[in-house]
């Protein structure tokens, strides 16, 4: 059978391959919301791509969740909810700024047993590794995870990662813990940010930006604008 894929078809397939599990409503939001009947248009495209064997799907969830054709995930696996959580974080970021250099389930050490963040991206000009905790862990387990980041920090291997800037010094990403629970963890070497969502992160730094502006306005007559760097 011969068929021709549109650029949107290719973008959708690539996006599903990148995020591993993508629900129908997210596809509507990201690829179809500008159309007159976005849900119908999305359903039509996804049925066609599924029948062509270019994507997989599971109807264990409502709305339908789409998977890569070579996904090694059972269609009723809890891992699907994990990938949907990563997707949700990405979508929240998009409401503020388009994340760049996005890597789902990043493995920056290239080895098992090293740091394995759920997501890496450059967001609002700063690099972040994101850890999403959907279930409660002990503080010892979370601190052990932070210790792995510290070990990686001292290895200096991170300085050669492909996304590092060529025109200035290498940057070690901040670590965002997306969790409804506040853990007592610490590091003298890396920045750890604990928030329940990206929305909370942006509210937090909006307040920080406002306070900084107020201080600057009291100490100088020409601040020229302030940029808050999240690193």
C-alpha cells in the first residue's frame, strides 16, 4: 500500500516516539486546537495512522492513549501513567516558554546506576533535570538520588554533554523535584527545587522577580529591566 504522510502526521508520530505515551486530548491541544473541529480532526488522523500501522494505541484509558509501534510497554502498564506525567510537565512548561533540547528519560552518564532524570530540557534559557515523584518515597531514598547527581557533578562528564553552550562555561543543570511532598534533602553543590508543579515554580519565581525589581528600583534610578535566571 502506498500512502503519503503530511508534515503534521510526521510530527505526531515523532512526538509519540519521543514521549512514549500521549493521550488524545494532549494531541488535540498540541496539534489540532486551531481547527474548527479539533477533536474530530484528531480522531480521524489517529485512526488513519493506527490503521497504517504507524502508531499503537491502548483503550485502557479514556481518552485513548497512543504509543510507538515498537513500544515495550504493556497496554495496561502503570508505566503509561509515568510517561503521561512527564508529558504533563512538558505541557505546563509550554504555557510559559517552549522547552528546548527535550530528552525524555535522559541518561546523561550513559550507564546504568547513574542519574536518570525523567526529563531534561532547557527552559527559559536554563538547563533542568526533572524528577517526577508520583508516589511517596523515604527521604533517604530521595537523598540517595541527590547524591547520585553530586557524584555526577564531581565527575566533570556533564561538561561535554551535547547541549552545553559552545561560547561560555559549561552549566550543571538545576534539579527540579516535582512532588506534592516536601522532602528534607540538601546539596552543597547542586541546586534543588521542590515544587508540586511547573505552575508553582513559575509563581514562585514571579514573586522572586517582583521582589528583585522592587529592591533594584530603590537602589538605582535606571535598572534597565531584570532577567531572573533559574539556574
